C-alpha cells in the first residue's frame, strides 16, 4: 500500500498525531511520502523510510506554481492507493488524480469548502466537525476517525530540576502559546490557590504575555515555563493534575496524553472535550473562560484524592477503548483500500 501525505502544520498536537499515524502506518508496511514545511522539529521523529519533500507552499512563491505540478507528476509515477491532505491549506495541493482515494483530514472547523474541490472524502476527528462540513453543504463522503496517542506510562521527571517542592500540588498544561489556549486564564486560576505550582510546556507568541500575567499576579515563583519538549510525558507524569483551559479545542490531544500517564484532567467545555468527557466520570468540566471555575475544579481534585483517582481511572479507560492506536490505524487502512 502506498500513501502520499501533504502537511503544512507547525509544532503542536496535530503535528504529534501526524507523526504518530505515519509511524503506525510504517509499522504496518505502508509505503509513504510526505510534503512538509522546512525545518520542522518533529521531522526526525518520522520513519526513515518516508520520503520527505520540504516546502512552505506560500502564496507569491515559485513553489506555489511548481509544487502542484511536481505532486501530480509523482502521483502518476507511484500510483498511490491514497493521497491524504492534512487541513484545508494542504488540501489546496490535492491533485485531480484518478484511481486512488483522495482524503482531506480535518482537525478543526473549516470556514468554507473551496479547499476540497479535488477531495473524495473528509475525515473529521470529531462528530462536531463532521456535522459542520455537512451544514456547509458537503455532499461527498464524511468519516469520523479520531486521534490516538502513545499509551505507555513513563517515569516522571525530578521536580527538583524545576525548583518545585516534591510535596507541592502541581498543575500542568501544554500546547502552543496562542490566545485560544487560555494559559493566562489558567495562570490566574492557579494564582488563587496558595501553594499550588503551575507547569506550562510549549512556545509561541503569547508566552511573554503569560509571563507578564504571572508577574502581575505575584506568582512567578510558582509558575514554571518548560519550553518546547520533544517528549512531554515525563512532565505530565510528574504533575498531579492536568488542565486544558482552551476556549476552542476541536479535539484535545493533550487530554489523551494526560490520560495515558494516569493524570486526572480538568477541561473547558470546548468542542472536543464536550464530546468525549463526562463530568465527574473521566474528568471535570468547566465553562469556557470561568477562572473561578477552574480554581474550584483544581481545588476539588487536590482536596479529594478519591475523586482524583476516579476520574484518572475513567480517563484511562476512555483512552484505551476509544482512542487506541490499533483501532485508529485500522480505520485508516480500511479507508485507504476504498476506491472512489
């Protein structure tokens, strides 16, 4: 089986899943090639067997003209079983190639359908996205296939390395520092909880603003900025509670990663978590933007170890049943075998 991928993402949860899926498919004998942005920090995590072509596919660039021609020629040469574009922008590169299934994979809500003129089917990672594209007028195929993450548990990092007391409650979150992730709100929520430490992993344009919020609230001594980490699992394993405060989150890969390490999760009632989380069963849900609500939910888990253990166990069970590598990889393999 041969699959071509187009992926112009940066460095975040969607990229981690791309790496996970490409590796899972390689383990199952799928021959793959991929067009990605140059200098991606996760390129080295892709299997050596995957052929890589680098391009930004920017407007007003020579690649904007030449890359579609190269891709179409390569598709004619190798005759793939499937061509897979990751997100709307990559879907603009989809060639009008016959004889294979052409898939656009969506991890967010598209604004219009013009990107997908050459796509046979849209793979949405939540039912909400699938419903959205149908409402926009999409009449071709739609499938819901979610993400998976590594389920192996790892040893925690030493808290002392990050100047954090061994007995202090530690709240963690991670992702790109952009406004919708609401790390400033989470910082304000933790500031209301004396003695609680906050670990934030990631990079992005909002980082300096979050640091300023921590300084203005007088909690710089309790907030640790961990930077981008290739493997976040040891940091999640060292925390007591994981919080996902985003005001918009189509799925929430980081929640799956926290569940894999057996951590109890507090999440906003954003799109993805509202689909697969059940309040008080596999996590605690808080209204979007409710700083006090996040403070109260964190405090509940700190003060009630029985509840914390219950929601952590419920999260792990949901992960294994609904988001396993075997189930997701097999769903994609079945899809690749279809003919348009």
